[in-house]
């Protein structure tokens, strides 16, 4: 690949530094092209992508089917707003509700918007259907959560960088310890104003924290017993990433909606985003049944771009790709291989103390303080060796390649990780 920009990586990074807000701390690499599991920088160096834009490109970079859909619809009709009907939204709504097994969908654009939407639906349901006194409803959340960075969401964040000096904060949330069903039960017993529980089936930003196998079922059971809504934030974990269509599907590896209730813990509200468009266009969604979604009436919620023709078409193709290419099953199989390889690394390395994850959402824990720069420096070295990953929570490195990766490519990536770690020691 020849350089496609007359500016160097250093010059482009300096442009961002001078003219952009410093709300991110990127790895020192400037990317110019992507295809499948690969990325190229502006100088033409090739890398394996092991972050997938935080799981937004499960289908791989620039998937040809998704790109072709984007091109075709972009040349036809992109946006009408919801002031009018359009010829793609209805088919998309039917497709996605059938795909995930819900009555209705409320389409939005970004993940944070979808979380905010779910919070609004839950509160309105609590007042109008459950009978909680208006403005008294409480939603249970969990420590070390990550649901976005809007003002309401950071009000219950555990991350001081995301929260400090952005107050006053939004009330109406009770935080409990993740993966602690007794703490959750206690909150229900002490409070009769609970309208819902918002949870990530696996906490990705917290370092790929995988709860006990029964935790989602316990949440669903407590919600049912207390007439509260179980809200699953599957923005990062959903759409094949964990080796199931949804992380809450447990051991079910089917493609599309199924009724295997022994493994599928069905939420009352399902939040999707990221890979819903294969990374080609911002698309998010909240799904629920009529008894819940019908609290939304004209004027109570909306978005100029939500449900636009371009996003609707792209989302349908992105979901078709997941099903047709059996990417969920591939994530399940490759995830097992990856953790086996990393476990062998743990056994012969003093630097890596733990590997955890599910499907192709995994992490290794570096044996150093969360305040150290070791994990960051290792990621820089991985970059030098041709693999892109990023640390989270200081001493944890998250690994999440596109689901289109082959077994041969996975082993090559594991070789890079192993060589980098062992050379570091």
C-alpha cells in the first residue's frame, strides 16, 4: 500500500493535538485504511486490529456487502427525519424485531443515546404502568459500569475522569456491587421505588469482567419478583462478540432469535449499538415488547437521524452478515483457542497473571499496579510488532479482534502477543 496522505504520522498527530479537544489518549499510530482484520497506517505499515473499534466492526473493516449497501442507499435517500414515513424504516423495524424476538424497536444513533432512551422508557413505564410516584423512580446500576458519557450516565459512573467536575449530577440511581446477587436483593428489599436494573452482561471497559453464569438469571428473577424492568446493555457484548448472538444468551450459539429459555435470559429492554452497523454508520436501538414500548407516544422522545434510511439499510445488511457468515460461532471457537494460548502464556510468564473473557472479548491482566504505565508500554510494543490493542483500567489489556478472523490469523496474533510479552521480560 502506498502512502495516501502527504502528511506524516507525526504531522497528523500534531494536527489533532493542536486543533482537537484532548478527550482521548490514542495509541501513537495514524490509520488510513482498513480491510477485514487489517489496518494500515499512513506510511503503509500493516497491523492486525485487536480492538475492532471497541467491538463496532465485528464484521471486519469495510465489509464489502455493508459498504455496497451504504453506497446504494446513499445515492437514493439518506435522511427524511421522522416528520415523514420512509420506505426503509418499516422493513428494518420488522427485521430487527424478528431477529431479536421483540415487539417493537426505538431506533437511535449512538450507544449513549440508546442508553438514555432505555432510561427514559424505564422511568415512564415505572410511573404509568407500575404506579411509582412521579420523580421517585430508582434504577439499580453496578459499580465499575460503563454505559456512555452523557450527563445522566456519568452521574452513576465509577470512573473519576468521566465524572469529576461535570456535576450537578442526575439523581435516581442506586449503585451496587457487580456480580453480587445478595447486594442486589437487599436493595430491592429496602426500596419499593425500583423501576429497573441496568447491567452490562460482561463489563468490557472495566477489564472484561465476566460474572457468574447465573448472575443475569438472578437479575431477571429479582426484576420479575419485584415488577421492575431488566435492562441489558449489549452495545459492546452483543451481535456475536461473545460467541453468542447476545451475551445474555449464555451457551446458545444460534444465529438470530431463539426460544432456548434454558440459556437465554430475556431482558425487558435490550440496548444495541456499535456492530449493529458494522462500523459503517452510527446506528443504535432499544427493543422491548408492546406492554413497555407503548409508553412512548408522539413528542415524548425522538431523534432527527434515528431510523434514517441509510442507517436502516446498513443495519439490516450488518445483521445479515453476522448470520450468513456464522460469525457468532467463529467467535465462540476462536475465543476458546485464544484463551488456551493466553493461559499457556500465563503459565510461563511472570508478567501476565490472568486471562479472562468470553468469545472474542478477552483481556489479560498485567502483573503491575493499575497506576503503572506497563500495560500502555506493552501496547506500544505490540503496535511496533504489528498488532493494535489498548489498555483499560491501567494494568489490563483488552483483546477484541473482528469476528471474521481465521484460525491461522489468530495463531499468528497470539505469536505476536507471546513474543512481545516474553521479550519484555
